[in-house]
C-alpha cells in the first residue's frame, strides 16, 4: 500500500469538499457570525451586539406576521399542489394523444422563468384591466382585488405557485404510478376489489415514496418563495405577502441591515432544517418502501 | 501617428501592443504620465490603444429617462478620447441601490451612479461615496456650484460635505385633463387648494368621473404634510413627526375622500401603474406625478385627444413639495485616474447645456440658474408652460429626509396609510401613532 493509494480517495473527493465548503459551509458560518453584529455590509466598522438581533426579531410584530404568512403560504401551496397533481396524474395515467397533450400543457409552466410568470399573472390579476376579473364577471361574480388587497393577496400568490408547480408534480406522480407493477392490480382485480379500495389500499401505499418526496421538496421550496413576491407584491399590501426570504432580502438590501437579515436567515435555516428532520422521522415510518 | 511609430521603435509593442485595457496597460499609462510624455498611444499599425480609461456608470429607469441618459453618455464619449463611459441599466431606484451596495461589498462598484436623493445619507455615512468637496473647490470655475438652484443642493451635502451634483431632479406636480374639466364646467386653472380639490371631485363624480386615482406614495405624502405645515420627521431626524396633526391631516383627507368615492386609492404593487392608466384612459381627471413625466404625458394627451394642463399640487395651509429624483455620485475606492475620469463625467452630465437637454427630453427640472435664464428655455416655457410648473414650484420645495433608517420608516408610513385607506372606519391618528412608535425605535439608534 503506497501513500498514493491511501491519499487517492481524499484527492478524489477534494473538489467536491472544496466546493461544498466554499459555497455552503462558509456562507452558513459567515451568516451565523454576521447575525451577531450590527452592520450594513459596506461600512468599515461592525458593532458586536450579541444576540440583540434575535431578540429584536422575536419581539417584532412584523416578523411574526412574516412567519405566519410563510407558514400559511407553504401549507396551502403544498397541500393544493400535491392533491391536485395526484388527481391529475390518476386521470392522465393512460396513453392517448389527448392525455399527452394535456400533460404537456400543464407541464409547460414549469419551464417558463418565474419572472415571466409573475409578470403574466400580475397582468391577469389586475383588478381593473385583468383577464381574471373579466372571466369571473361573466359568471356573475364581483371583481376581486387579487394582489391589491390584504385579504386575497396571499391566496393569489398560492394560485400562481400551484399553477407553476402542478405540471412537474403531476409528471413525477405519473412516473410513480407507472412504476407500480401491473400484477398487483391483476391480483386486486381477481379479488374483485372496488376501485376506491384499490386506490386507498394499493395505489396510495405504493405511491407513498413519491408523495413523501414531493411533499418534502415542495415544502422546502415554498418556504423559500421569493421571486413572485419580489415582482408581484413586494411584500404588500400592508405586509400581507411578506415572507421569510423576501423579509431577509428587504432588510439586507433595502434597509441595509445585514446583521438583522442574517439573524432572520439563521432562523430560516433552523426552521427548514427542523422541518426536514421532523418530516423524515415522521413520514419515514409510514412510507412504504419496496 | 508619429507617437505611435515612436512607441513601436521603442519596443512598446512587444510589451503591450494589442492587449487592451488590462492592468499592464494601466500601469504603463501611469508611468508614461509621470514621464511627461504623450498620453496617446498607438499600436504598431497606428491604431490608438490603451490610452483610454474605462469607467462604469449605473443608472435607473427606462423609456425617455434612459434615452436621455444614454444620449448624454454617447455625447460624452464622443466629446473626448481619454475616457470611455459604459452605461448600464439597473432597474428602478431600489434595485439600483441594492445592486450598488452589493457590488461595492464585492469590490466591483461602478465609478459613477445615479442615487435617489433621500439615500444620499446612508450611502455617504457608510463610506461608499467619494467626497466631492475637493474636486468642486479645485474646479470651481468650471463646475460653478452656486449656479445650481439652491433648493436642489439640500440633498447634495451630508454633514457639511459635498457628495453629489443634481442631475435628474424633480418635484411632484399635478397633471390635469383640461378637456375633461371644461366639459364638467370646471375652471382648468384650479383646483388650487384641498377644499377646491374636494369641490372639483364632487362635480366630477356627478359626471361619472373620478377626480384622481392615486397610489399611496410617500413622496406625495411628504408633499401633503408640507402643505399642512409639518414635516414627517423631527428637526434633528431622531424621531417621527408624522403623528402630528400636520402628518395626520393628509391621511384623514385621503381616507375621507376615498370613502366617499371621490378619490380612488388602490394599494399594492400595481397602484402607481393603475393611477397612470386611469388618467391616460380619461377615467380620472388628475394625477400626481413627477415632473419627469411631462414629455410622456404630453404625448399621451396628444394621442388620446385631450388637453394637458399642469399645476402645483394643491395647497392646504400653503403650497409645499419635496424635491426628488437623483444626483450623480462617485463611489469611493477608485484609483486617482478613475476619480478624475468620474469627476469629468459628472461635470459634463450636469452642465448647463446638458441639463437643458435632459429637461426638454424628459421633463426633469433644469438644475442650473443659467439654464432657466437661457433664451432656449424661455422660448420653450412659452410654448409648453407645463414644463415650467415644477421650476416655479421650487419656491415651495424642501429636501427629503436623509436618515439611515428612512427607507424603512418610509415602509412603515406607507403601511400605516394603506391600513387607513383599506379600513375606512379606522382612526388615522391611532394608526399613525402606532407607526410612529415603531419608527422612533429605529430613528433613535
């Protein structure tokens, strides 16, 4: 065994470790470090303030609002996306030109840039001149304020997120459905299982790894929503759509409070980290792995 | 040509020929400067190389504003052959500020940038800006600081030091659809006061029109507070003053008129765009807007077949407006050559001739007294009096607050006012008190 043989594995993983350290570990530790300071990113002096940023955050009513907005947005988006995508996948899981077309159509938002989507929906949801109000007007419903009222703004953003994410989720579900072996269904048919029983006792458990995967990535993605908010609402009106990542951006780059923004970033890290662990633990027990 | 040949003979080509712009050339150029030799260098084929210094200039906004800025940069680049300015668009003021800050932290800031006037304080105090006092003293014959309209210099100084020169500066004015007013039997000269605005609004409502669609824009709010005889922050900037009667009066006024359907005040990100659209589509008679919109609004009025009049924003106790717009600033951390180049560029952009150009092209204020007194603008004002409104209104203008926390305080005020508009039964005084309490915590730091 030469030294080269001993060192070779380390040499092989070195590039990955270096990149991981530079672009992942270092920024995280730098953020944690910055969260203890009062600093504006450019001034030559940083003032050490200990945990004051965290204390200010946790006593700030705006930050509490931001947390509840983020949670609400995430719950709605993840639930709606997962349920709708599952229903669509069940319907689309067959081969015909029409079904193929529908599948392609609902997948197309996935490949469009979120910036374009945000601009498009801002226009659709315009209270005065928007297409959506015109359409619901045809059915006799009054004009909605969509993004321009605190009561509807968050839900409007959820609609955009669901529309954007639906195609990808459906595609993954269809892949999941198609990987369920056909002989199980044959056996179920021989036992004269009712469609609902087949779905609940067979399809759903067999699909649970897929559901688990989608819930986790949707959850983490939704918690970090930024682009639609930056373009469509800027957190308004009256903070009704201000979410964690936008709040961090706003404090860091609009108000130049990097320490405070870093503290909020640390909280985001803790929440997303904790959610991931909890969900892995909880869901892992119920997930049926083959 | 001769210089170029000499360079070749001296062997310069072997060292630097063909490699443009790099550090080596930069260093060589400096040495050459010290030797007292020509700054103009050529490569072996006689093409001029390397003598140019390139600096970046970042600016905000598109459309006519961008056209004017790009045109001026082209003029500057064509006017001399030592400095090449590369102009880059960076979105609106907020986007621009965020990008300049990030670029500065990364050591990649532009040499010159637009800076919205209320942000001068935080940028200067963070050490991001080069103080210009020394340059202005040295070149006082050329820059003529006292030729700038004094009312525009309030935001150019931070703690007594000069940091920027007025570039595309503005005040908000009131745009009016004179045709609509005449049809409703109203005098297009008015309304001159808040009460008259309310009367006009009632008449217009009878004719099925909205008097004005207006976003909750803190720049306009600052104006209405000034008209009521107050300020949004205390004299020393250490506490909020918008909870005073003068600060609450505009909120009460807006809330009451919005409740009665006399004013339409949409909230949210599209509110400003909605206000402009309503006015352009002749759904509303008035809009508040920066004087930067004069050229564009004249085109809209002409295209849609109505007559545009412009006037001061209506008075409450008196007239009053904040100034606005941007000045040109130089970032710190530049080499001496870059500083000189940036300074020359800033002087060029703010000259009398060029302030006249940008004023006529866009509508921003002419920033210099010699510009206002020029024959060119006198004739221009006679033909298009709408351009002159903001100039005359400067008599009632004041600077904007420049406290470090002001961007965040702005957001608090905006949220508070939007709350009052969305809930017509809310008590404006209570809402403003609540916001003031929050703002005081930030301002006291």
